């Protein structure tokens, strides 16, 4: 059992800052910097959108060429620097040049992340100020760092795990921003995970890929995929606790999985206008991939999300969404349960509503009571194989529409 | 130029009715019947959802076995008879048995359609009443027929085309219901097209398939696909105007295309909570199929739809949606224009906002003025091939959420 803390004390060798560079109004934090004293083994996962923002392209190049030399990540909000052509790429490079100069490292050791409106150029005067201020304020304020990444997020999201092993201890800590366009969103899903554990590059890459598959890839706020999404894992080794045996690696992986799941779920909970947290437990699909597709299709269905919002046990919309996921699906083999909460215990899936293709004679009042909860657990067993997936999602509310109709104003 | 009429005078040999069977409250029409005096050559297109409602399965079987003998279609609202197992199938058959008995035809000559909530059984006492009343009231009231198909639709949708040829005239007429879950929706897209032209079965099938591809398949309200969608074309030949030459067939096809496009667009205009009609003109994709996928992805994006609702020229969301359509796409080759209206003339695409991967220096005020119109025309040229598609869609408003959060109550 991994104990995820909602705070970050410190991670050896890392210093961070979140400052006001003037991108947002009212002195809100809008520029963040994360810096390691040593070179980091670094792995990244990037948006699958064919429209990739300039910082995504730049980081992909740098992590490929110098995966063992990365030292810093600079992050701005308000402008996503996506769909900005050569000038956008130039601005991303210039940002990293400034960070490198201030930190006295090479520009190739700097990553940059942007989030905000697509199609606007970075205001370089404000970015310059952000770089200067953030270097000046480097310290341990992870809360300010997470706050400085926010767009329509309502609260900073950060957490850490401290791991004790027979041959030493280490910490893994992470910050994330999300909100809408999660699967992931407009405002983008950005996450930086750092650790002072001593990993090889290969371990770093494997650990991030595995963790990402069961955390950030399993959340859906609105089904849109941003041009800017990325997650990086930086390991600076400064705890000198090496990950050597398979058991060590398993311990590290479990801790990283728990941390990223916590952060991913925090993104859903803080989704734009969200009033309900919904867990979709898909079982019995013909493969894990099919289960994932079914879960994503249900989670991205506006109709299903509207029903969640309205406390409506309109389970037919869930089954109908599963039916259009474009994977093998047999209604006559399918059963559906609903209950409250975020986990189920001892395979008690709750109220059986639909059994082998036919509605049961469940009491509508019981279903209504469950759907009125702010945390709903839905189990869909497709009855045709062993494929499974767990997806975390939310409802769609009037506030979502308001937020996204007004985002740029 | 085909002249689509917003009325239906009569179509030889067809009688119709829309009655109140007690499914809806307040004497609202809720049961429809369409009957031909002669056997009809009949073609159908059905939902691709793997969860198919009982009436869909029944009609697929009947149109396959007896494509030249169909005589009647009975349609009920309120209950979709989907996810209802063997009992649902039994109820669909019983409905057709009653219609057949009253009309003194074989049950295999009867089609049935249902729309409404998924997972509830047909109330057979009310269905019985609907059959009796509708047979009693058979006549020419197409408006009542279209009204009796409605769920969350706000107005009946029906139209006709009269075609004059050198060797005689004929009429094509159609009714449609839609609203939400269009692509198509919850409440389902159902359409019945009838004609007194004298077509062969093969002509009927080809004509419907072609017409459907450029009409009902090109509209997106919310991106959900219903368990109940279907479109049928019934040709009873009673005008004795045969479709013989290629020219005759082309004339018929053009008329049917215009009629189905008119009806499809009427569905978008009457979409749940719609305040804007949006035309997406996708050009330069690597194939027509890719263009269609790009258009559908943009049209189904909640973020893009929210921006339409907010009059927000947030074109980055459009390009980002195109980038996740899972087809070849090169932002650096892509350009985007916006203008008002539902058609463009002389290739005047309006305001160029994004050119070959970079924002132009367009005036924000001009873009805002265009987006504030209730009819927007967006041209996206992908710059990599000859593939094209036109998609008709709409915004998502607070009313959509309200309607779908409350649908069952």
C-alpha cells in the first residue's frame, strides 16, 4: 500500500518556483520553473494529436537526443504556442535559451511547456520576465509551481510519495495541470514528475510508460486531445538509492503508479464544471484495448455525461455508447451494475440493472439514489473475454459550457 | 435545380396518420402509420451501433427477405424498445401482427420503428390503441405523421419533391425525426421516404444508399449514434412513371438527394438546444473518407461546439480537433477560412485565419462578427490531396445539457 501525500516536502537536488510574469491578470501565478542540480535521466510521453505545439516538438527532439542530460523545465500558461508555425518554434527555443543562460547550463538541457489558447504567439517580453523572476525565486514552493501552471484549473495539483527500502530512501513528486480538453484537454494536460531515486535511462523510460498507461491515459474529461499534452519523468539520482533488483523496480513502479493515479484523478475531480466523479470498470471485453475503447467512448459521450449530471439512471445511453465503440460487443452477453463510491470491495458491484441483454426488475428509486451521489462506480461486463480497463471520468454541466463558451474572453 | 417543398400534398397510393395513443401526455401525437396500397420496392439503412433495437433487427430481417412486398411502417415514440431482450423482439413482432391484421396484409409486409428511452418495454395496451386509431385515421395528414414521431424535436419535419419528366411525373416525400444523439441521436434519427415512381429494387437500393451518404451521414448534433436509427425508402410504382434510362435515374437521384439533404439539415436546425447552424467544408484531405472523419471529429468536439455557442473565433480548437481525427494531417499544409451563411459563392471562402500552419494577421473584430452570426461556414483545406466532405453541425448550449439531464423525468 503506497501512501501518497498531498504535499511535497522536498526532493533532493530539485528547486522550483512559480511566479507572476504578467501573462495573467491580478498578480496570478503564470510561469513555473523546475530545476535539477544534476543531469537527469529523462523520459517523456507526448500528445498523439497530429497538431503538436512548438514546445512538444522541441522537447521530443531534446529528450531523444539528450535523454541523460536534462536539467530544467520552464512552463507558461495563457498561450499554448500551438499552430504558430516557425515563429512559435523560434519563441520556444528563445525561452529555453534564456533559461539556460540564467542557470548557466546548455539550452539542450532545457525543456519548455506551454498551455492556454491555441494560435497565439508567446508574449516574449513577459516570458523574459517569467524566466528572470523564476530563477530568482527557486526554492521548495511546489504549491506555487503547480499554481503557476493552471489555466481553467480551480486548484493546484501536486503530490509526493516517499519510499523506504532496505538500502536507502527516495522521493517521487509530481505536479499536474488539466481541467478541460482532457483525454486530454484544451487547456492541456501537463505533468512533471521528479525523483531523486537513482534510475538508469531504460528504467526511467519503462517506469513512465507503464505509469502513464494506467493513469493519465485512463482519464476523460471531455474527450478532446490537446495539441500540448506531455508528461515527463526526471530522475537525478541524488538520493544515491539505486534501483537494482526486480523487486526494487517493482517497488518504484508501484509508487510511481500510485502517484500518477492520484494526480490523474485529481485532474478529473478538478475538470471544468465537474459535479460528479465517475469510475467506469469495464470487464469481459475481448481484449484490454477493446475494454479501454469502450470505456473511453462511454466517458466521452455527451449524452451519457449529461445523464450523470442530471442524476439520471439512463443506463441505456451507457450500453448504446459501448455499442458504437467499434470493437466486438454483444448486447445479449452484457451486464451492468451501478453503485456509489470510487472503489468496490469483495466484488460487490452494487445494483444489477441490465443482465445478459435484458433490463432487470430493479427498483428505479434505488437507481436514482445511487446516481444522486457525487461519486458513482459503474461496472460493465461485456461477457466475451478477459479484457478489462478502469476509466475515471466526470459529468458535463452547465458550467462546462459556460467556461468553454467564454474561455478566450 | 430541385425544388423541395416544405409540404406534402399527396403521393399516389400512400395513406398516413399520426394519432395520440396515450404514450405521451396532454394528447400529444405519439403513434404514426404509413401505408401503401401496393407492394413497395423497399431499401433500408440501419444504425451501425452494435446495440440494435428490436425494431431495427426485425426490419433488417424483413427488408432482406421481402424487399419487394413491404406495405406499411408503424412508428411509436417514448420507448425505443432497445436493450429489451427477447421480450422486446416479441413486442415488435406483436405490433406488426396487429398492424397486419387491421390492414389485412401479412405481418412480413410491416415494418416497425421506435424512438425514445432505451431499456423500457413497449406499453402494449397503448401500442394496441395506437394501431387501431391510426388505421382508422389513415389519410393525407403528413404533418400529424411527422409530429407523431417526435421526441425532443420541437417541430415536425417533412418535405416533398415533385418531378416532371418527358414520360410522366412522380413525387418523392419524406418524414424525419431527430433532435439529439444525431450522428445520429438518443432520441434517434428515423426517416421514411416514399415515392410513387416506378423503380426496380436495385434502383431503390442504389438511390437510398447514395442519398444517405450525402445527407443523413453528413450531420452531427452530438456525435452519439443511436441504437434505433434507420432510414427506409419505399417505392410503390403507382405513378407508372418508370425510371429507365441513366438520365431518368440521375434525375431521380438528384431529387432524392435534395430531399434528404433538406430533411437532414432540418434535423440539425432542430437539434437539442441548437442556436447556430454550422457548415464544415473540408477540402484537400488525402481521401473523401479522411475528409469525412476530420469533419465528424470537429463536429463532435464538445470544445469546438462550446466555442460556436459562445461566438468565440477559437479556431485553434478546430485545427486541434482535425489533428486527432486519426487520418493523415499536416498542420503546416493547412489553411482555415470562416464566413457567414450556409453556402459560399465563387470560391469566396471569407476571412483567412490560418494559412499554411501559421495564424494570419486577421482582425479579431472581423472574426468575432462572423462567429456572432447564427449561420457559420467554415472551410478547412488540409493541403495534401483531393479528398473533400461537407458536414452540417451545430453548437452545444446550456439547453442541450438541460434537455439531456432531464430527458427521462
